[in-house]
C-alpha cells in the first residue's frame, strides 16, 4: 500500500458542521448548494490512502451520502474527476 499523500475533495449530500473538521483528519469543510439547490458539504485536504479510507469509513458510520471523491491538482486547485 502506498503512503503517498494527495489532495482529495469528497462531496457529501447535506450539510456537515465545521466542528467535524478535526474528526476528518483536519480536512477543510465547505458548505454549498449544487445547481438543483441541494445542500452539499465538501471535505478537502491532503491525506494518504489509509487516512482516505478511514475518512470514508467515518462518513459511512455517520450515514452520510457520498456524491463524489476526486483528487485535486495542488498547484491549481483544479478537481481531477474520475480518480
């Protein structure tokens, strides 16, 4: 298993309070609405594969719905979909 870190953006359906940031490995929590007006929480941060899996397990345990998981290009902040 690789211990290489990458910047990930995980988008969740619904709003998650920013106080959860520490529980999610210090990922930055951003609240927004999508084009249809649905509440969306974005978690973004640099984690390795083990922490990514742990974060996804925590999301599962909370019963939250994952919309997307993508890597982000660190230099530009652009989301690379489908990774």
